[in-house]
C-alpha cells in the first residue's frame, strides 16, 4: 500500500564481531558477522574459528549480537560446524535480551581453522 502505516521505517545492514565465552581457545580466535535489520526484525549471521582449536560444551555461548532483543524475546539459533566435507550442527537457545545464545548440547573440540557458522532471526528491542 501507499499509506504511511505500510512504509518501511527502518532498514540497516552492517557487520559485527561475535565474541565467545566459556570456551577454551588454542591459537588465535577469529570471528566475523553480518546483519540485516528491517524495522525491528534482525537477521544476524556469522562464523568463528581458531588457528588451533576451540573446546566448548553446553555452557559455551556466543555473544555480541548487533541489537539487544525485545523483553519477551527468547529464540533459537541454528549452527553448523564444518570439517572438510563433513558438517554437524544443531540448534542453540537464544537469550537476545542479553545479546547471546547458548549451545544446546555438547559440541566437541574443533580442529585447526575449523569454522562454525550460525544464523539467528530475532526481534530487536527498538
């Protein structure tokens, strides 16, 4: 429609840097991400790896998402770890109010330069 109620009031895209916690990094950590925000909806995606390895379990988390989530927001994040031609992954529990998500279950140690990628769709607080 052409009415102001149907107007796109906000569009933004950019980069962000994921951080990790409760994980043991061997070597140099590398993380990068991109996002698209339309209105209050955010699509954030990223990747991380280490020149050595990253060891983590169910308490490991990724933080630093580009926008804080809405007060009632608690969503999911999909992730996959790539090792050569083999992929494994799952779903993590999002806590976007705190701008982070937890891995759902044990996700064993990565190999050198083995990438983990993830995607999240959530509602921003504003």
